[in-house]
C-alpha cells in the first residue's frame, strides 16, 4: 500500500545540542566550510549517506550518537563557535551599510532558487543565478527579501531507460524535512495570502521562510486546506502543467508574492521594500498588485503606473522569443476580466500592458516580458551581448529609436565564489593571497603562486571528480537494469591523469549537446589518442515536454555506451547543484557551443575559471566580452552560414581542431618544473588574475545596487514625496504629451556651413525649426545626432547635442540652435530629432515618442580635413 502523506520525523536534540537547529535552519551552511565540517563530525558515515544534507542528518542520527555528542567537549566548543560566528555574520555591518541613500530594502522575485541541493527548488541557470544573487546579498549586507514558490515536487529527478531515453520522476517534498520555517501570525496561526480567481474563488497560500544567511526567502505554498484540489496543485511542481496552470503559478508568484511581503513586514516589523526586482517575466504580475495598492491610496491608474515603474527593475534572461511566457489574450481576459475584474484594474488596461503592439508582434498573445518592461523604469540583460540582442528583440516597443538607444542596459552575471570554488582553492588563496579572500583585491598576485602547487590541487580535484563520476555512473547503470557483474569496467572508467572536458547544461536544441558527435570517428580518435587522450563528462536535463532534447540525450548516451569509448566519455544523469559543483571544480576545460547569440550569459564557465580551469567556448554570453585570447579558446562561429547543417559542420570541425592542435598540446606539454605543463599553467594563472574580479557575484551585485537599485529607489522617493505628487505630475505630463505629440514635427533644418568644405576642429552651427503644437519648449529636447556615416548615410554610434536658445516664431513654431563640433575626419553627417523631456524620466527613449525630419538631412558632401 502506498502512503498518501509523507512527512519527516526528526530526532529530539538534547539541550546542549539545540544550537544545531539554528545552524541547520540557516542555509549559510551551504557555502560555509566550517559549518559543513561540524555537521560531518556529527556522524561521518551518515553524512555521506545523506549526501551532505544536514536536515536529513539530524532527522536520521541515532539517539545514542546524540547522547555521546553531549559529552564531547571538543564538539560542543566547535558548535558554540559556529553559532557565534553565524550570529555575528547576520548582524554585523557589511559593505552595504557603508552606503548612503541606498534602498532600505529590495524585493527580489524569481520562479526558482538554486540555494543548495537539499532545497530542490530550481531547474537550471535562472535558479542558480537567483540563489547566487541572494547569497551574495547576504555576504554584502544588501537588504534583499527573496520571493518565490515552494514546489511540493520541485523539478524532476532524471534517470535513463536501458536504451538511453530520459525518464522523469517527481519525488515528493515534505517542507518539514527542509530547512524552512512557517510564517505565523502573532496568535500562532499560519499567515495566509490570497489571490482572487474567477467565479468568486480564491487561491490561498501559506508562506515558508528559508534563511539564506541574513536574507529571508519567502516561498508561497498553495497546498493548504481551504483550497480546492486544482488550487492546491498550483505549486505542485516547477514548470509543470499546462497554460492555465502556468498562469496561476505566475499570478501567485507576482500578486501573492507582494502580499506575502506585506504580511512578512507586518509580522516581523522589517522595512517594506522600496525597490522591486523582477527576475524574468514570470513574476511580472507583481506590478499589477503594486498598481492596485497605489490606487487604494487615492491615485488613478496612470498615476499608480508611474509610481510602480519608478521603483521596479526588470531583468530579462532570454534572447530566444520561444523562451518567453506568452499567454492567449482570452485567457488573461478570463482571469482578470468578467466577474473577477477589479474596477481599479480594468482588464483592457492590463491587456495593453502585455500587448505585442509592434510591427512583428502577435495581437493574439499576452507577453509577460513585454509587460515586465512596461512596468519597469529600468530594464537590463545579463551580458553585454545579451543586452544588444535584447535591444534588437524588443526594439519595437520604442519605435523610431536606434537599437543602441533602446532603454535596455546590461549587467553581466557573476557567481558566488564560496558556493562554487573548491575548498582547496580557497585554502590556497588564504595562504598565498589573503587579500583576495578578505578584501576582494590583489588578483594580480596569482602570477606568483607556485605552478606546482596549482597543478597538485588540480590533480586532486580531477581525481575527486573521477571518483564521483564512477559512483554516479554505477548508480545509473544499475537503474538501467545492469547487473553488478556487467559493471566491473566502471572501476577503470575515466582517469585522474587525463585531460578532462566538462559539458553540462539544460538541453534545448540551441545549446547543441551533440555538436561533438558531428564526426563520431574523429571524436573517437580524440578520446582514444594514445599520446594525448581526452575524457569528456556530460550532464544535462531536457524539459519533460521536449522530445527533441530527449533525443539529443539518447544520442549522446548511445555513443557513450560503446565499449570502445565508454571509459573516456560518460553521461551522468540527474544534473543538480551537487553534480555541478563536482564538475566545475574537477574539469580542466569547460566546453560550451551554443548557437550564437542565443546564450544570454551562461555562468558555469565562470565557476570553472575560478577553480583553475579553462574555457573552450563559442563567443556568446559572458565569454564574448571577456575572452582575451589568453584565458581559454574561442570556437569560431559560422553564424553567417545560411544552412544550419553547414554551420554545425563548420563549427564542429573548428572544435575538433582546437582540441587536437591547441588544448591537448598545451595540457600534455610537460616542459615545466617537476613535469608540469608550464604554458598551460601560465594560462590558468592569467585566467584567474584577469577573470577573477569580474566573474564574482560581488561585482555583479554591486553593479545592481549602484546602477539600478539606488537610482530606482531615488526615483520612487521623488514620485512618492508629498502624497505622491511626483507620480501625479508625471502622469499628467505624460498624458498631455502623448495627446499632443501627433502635431510635433521638424519643419526645417539648416547649418552655417552648407555648401562649404568643413574642416576638422571647426564648429557647425545647426538651426532647427520645430512645430510643437500644444507643447512648450521645456516639454521637449531638440537634439542633433552627429558623427560618422556609413555608405548608406546611416549614422554610426552617433553623439548627441541638445539644441537650445529656443526662439518663438509664432503659431507654436520654435527655432532651436546649437553648435556641433567637427571632431573627427572622414564621412560625417547629422540629423535632428525631437523627444519628450522630463526630469523624472530615466531616459530620453522612455516614452517611446520621437519626431524626426521628413527626409534625411545630413552633411555628406565630402570628408572632413
């Protein structure tokens, strides 16, 4: 008989061991080696059996062992030290506390969080990034409150069938068996939030709290008694169910999440957030809830929209349109209209926020990313290249503006070093380069670290990975039905002295898991080279509904099942954080070959670099901006090839050549002292010195605070001051400008140098006559864009100069004048435009309004001399 309910029975801790509970319930242990060592000492064998899960450890440790520990003075001293250290960590001032005018609190919304393998609430890179974001916020003292959903089955566990087909299993999760506490009201009852549904129904949720160091993470759980069966299952699994189910999850995350924050602030007395950060479009509905809150304070919808936008940051993570949640408009109408429509939130206004109202948009869908951008005054991608791709992808929201002016910036992702860097590397840094560990500087000192010591540690980490891979490989083959007698070969699979390449990620088609199989015989020759052998360790999950991705996994598994190569190439199922840590620490080379530019950022290669590994990657995501020719290898991209098969052939051949002629040649050239690969280790040192300060999440989060959070808080304060006077004024101004804009035009442009040969160093006086209709000169900025022009007279990376000295010509016509410096030689041109101007706007393109001359007006009659 199958149990209908699962729960965890924990041991009762003796009074001297009660502080263990405090340590377990704060996930700082997941990146704090000293606390992990303490847990291991509770019962080393059980620690291994529970896969380093301290909650399971305390749930299964015997009463006899606990009794023995109460008399172990050394253990009790270590326990006391660990608790004291944690308490100081969560209360002492840190980097953020030295800032002035910073936000009092920031709410961070994400559908998934990769904090630790023991809290399986993530599927891939988005969740891992969110986890690193919270951990780094804790380390820096940034007052973030995380918001997500608690999935009762998390993401699926992956295994393989005998023929290599991915199989999914959703193991149930008992919240009581996780490092969580339930948010309760003063009377002890669980706090609840609700989201209204059609037909008078309510989706209710309770709120679990995960302590991530000093950062609280609120996880909403719909499995509560007052919900009907459908509502209970809203948080059943991550990225599961159909369209309706996904919409309900996102309504609960966004709307319910804001209400959960309000409940948390009310109960705990913590400061209410000034800034709301939407990590991808899944939580976009949080903006609707904040609009509703402002309307309750007496604002109109437009005024509430301005107030909401000012304090909202939106981060987009996908350069692939198919990766964006898009719901049928009629589904949004059903959930936000009809009997469920709130008078303050008309369904037509909600639909307009997510409408793809641009040339190539689909009028039948509601786009969550588009809504996120319309509800946020500040938007960013996650690498420089991704920012450019996003500006092209969403440029239709700002028609008339050049791609570079589309108000989508970029902050390149980073990784949390304490989570992903091997303890041996951290210990080496503490000995040789303490300033890096304590102050985050001094990376240039890596060059002085003994190469032999780096090589020794690299061999240790590679051997640990080989051991872990063999264990996982044996488990996988057993699950596939192999007998123990058939698995003796696994004892010799992989080799701790062979060049090890890692490839691990989600398995959508654009990441090209099987590019390495383009020429199977050539790959075999690389793997089995008698002088310079290579071994490849592969992991990754395909979405349960992605049949194409599953076929790619099956192809790679079938190749790796071949007895001729199975000791050199392995596929390890059930890719999770624990396996990810093992891979990024143990691999010598990290391979990444997506279709450029479809990788938004990618962070696994950053983790490998911090562990003394090198990257072999297509120049996409973060690698495009930080590859310097000496910190790894760039796979040439044939992105101009029209035929996808030909492109794959070209790039696969380039990949093989790099491995054969460069990667293996350097790794096996043991000309260094003590038989070390001198040139290889020079690249490793250069990689650590050059990439170390860039790839850490501390740099990333400082960028978010200084470039996005602090400006957003300042804008929010300006708009909310004096009873939201700023929001009211901005909404009124925006409405007036939008109504009057059709009458705005550039009538005439002239310059003092017309017909003359311009010379370098002189200045060009430009006059523009502009019809403003009902607007006044202080409502607009009249700008001249100038600079180099291409063969089609298009301005290339133009500079901008605002024309001033408005002369009233009558009948709403004004002449604006300015001087353009002729500061470069070669083909030169200029044009004039009119854009709205208001000191509460974050950018000139924010309104999406622009007036241009009826025909190009430039100066292309010769080169500057």
